[in-house]
C-alpha cells in the first residue's frame, strides 16, 4: 500500500533510533501497514474505538525495541510522526475529492477525532507492551551474565577472553563496584529497569569509556561494575550527585576503584561492606562510599559490640539529642583540622571562644581530654555520623541514658 510505505520511509528518516536493523525495519513496516489498515477500516465502517484490540505486528515491534534497549520515547515519537504523515494523505485525498466546505469541514473533524483517539489508545497499549518486555528481557538477558559473574567472584579459574565475551565487559581494566537497591517493593522487573537506568546515568556522569556491567540480584537489588579503563580514581562528589539527582528512592553503595580480576572481586566486597553499614544506619543515606567509611563498615558485623564500644569512647556524648549532636559536630571538625581552634571556628562560622567552650564541655561530658586516644574518638564519631541512632543511646524523660537493645538489622543482599 502506497500510504504505508510512505509513512514507513518517513519514519526511518525522522526517527533514527528505529533504523539500521533490517529485521526490525521489516517489523516496523508490518506494524505501519497494520495500523494504517486498521484506521482506514475504522473510517470506512464507523467502528467504535472501544472495540479495538491489540495488533500483533505493533506489539511485536514494541517488544523488539525493548529488547534492543531502544527507549519507549522513540516508540511514542514514531506513532506521533506516523500519525501526522497519515493525516497528510487523508487531507490531501479530501482536497482532491472537491467536497464543499461544509462536508469537508465535517469530514476533517471526524478524521481528526477518530485518528487522535486511535493513536492515544494504541500508544497506551504499546507502551505497556514495551514495559513488560523490557522487564522480562532485562531478567532473562542477565541470567547468563549472572552465572558467569558468580563464577568469577567464587575465584574459580577464569578464561578472561571467554569471560569478557560472555559478559560484554572487560575484566582487565580498573573497576568500581556498586550495590544499588530500592527499599520499597516493586512490581515485576520495574525496579530493575529503574536501577539499570540509574547505573547508566552514574557511568555517564563519571565519564566511563564503556557501558557498565549490571547484574540483578532480585527484583529490587542489583550489583554493578563501572568500567574505568586505565583510570584509578573516582569522584565521590560527582557519584553522589548522580545518585541524588537520579532515581529518588534508590540507595547506592560503592567500593573503591581496583584493577583486574582481583579488583573486580575486591571492589564488590567493599560495596557489600558499605551496604551493611547503609542498611544498618538510622536514618539511611542515599549514597555511601566504602573509602569514606571503611573502619566503621568493617565493624558493622557486630552492631551490639560496636554500640558498646562507641558508648565507651564517647560516654554520655553518645546520647541521641540535639545538644550532644552539636558538640559531636564541633569535636569532629576540631579533630579534622588537627586540633586547630581557629580553623574549626572558621569551618563552623563560630567565634573561637565558642569552639573553646564546646571542646571543654565535650571533654567534661566524656570524662577525658580530647587529645587522649583521639584515633578511637575519630572512629567513634565516624560511626555516629554514618550509623546515627543505631549506635547511640536514647535520652530518657528524666535525662538519663537509655541503651538501645542489642541485635543486628536484616541486610538486603
């Protein structure tokens, strides 16, 4: 049919994402023919749009785009542009018929109303088809990769060339391991689609030279490796910014940048240690880097003992209230500046005398000078900073300390 071929050719020009694969282009042509024939049949027989059912070629085309990681936006744009081209043919034909103005205007309104209603209905349908196929394909495509990754992580003998081919990812380079998850329940593979999108966003923000390796663990949890090539450093600030501005509900933990097969394993272990800390924290953070919390992350396996140790180091300063929080922050900044009162005052926008007062008060509460055992003090403050109330003592109504009960939280791994 001349109309169908013209619409098809126009789509190949206007929507670059849908061209370049002969098989997909043929399915697109079948979909266009099916849609054009259906619309003309509706025009000719005045069929109600409520009686429409899914079109096999249109559904197959939506599935193929999903399997090729082609955005649903390209699918929607193709329908909009195809609709516009189809209407051009209809309006040109109406003009050739030479109908009077009243008939022409009525026919024009009818074509616009029916065709827009049809496109609205069919696009909603194919969007859902694309979504379901994207979820299914994401799970099945990664099943083979997941098995290969498990073998690599289990320290089995690895044929690097075969592994690279199977994974579509080079093991002989620098890697940054991530663990990403959605705390809330999701339907089917929708959560994985969101995490996959976030992982690619992070990789783009960090300037990775190739696509990341994304491995689902369940419907709301994934492990990923970002390819860094020959570069051995990552910007935690940029990574954190990508997480914060990306998927709003996701939490992400990162290992450190490491190289080769051993680095592939090591950065994943570190990301998992960071995740243990992140899932234990109250309140939790959107992003946690192992390099910034390593001492505390290594201690998270035994939270009751960690809580006891923090209480021993900080004493009553470990109470979870605003006054102690203020003193802990000043103490943290004081230690970070090497015990410099002037620098601490500048960082906190305080008078130097106020810093002196707060440090003396913190020392009185703890029952010992700050400079005594300051290494333990720094780690204890770091634990409080990242784990929050999980390792602190709750104030009681009469002002005395109330210890939290023991026990470790469940970890999503």
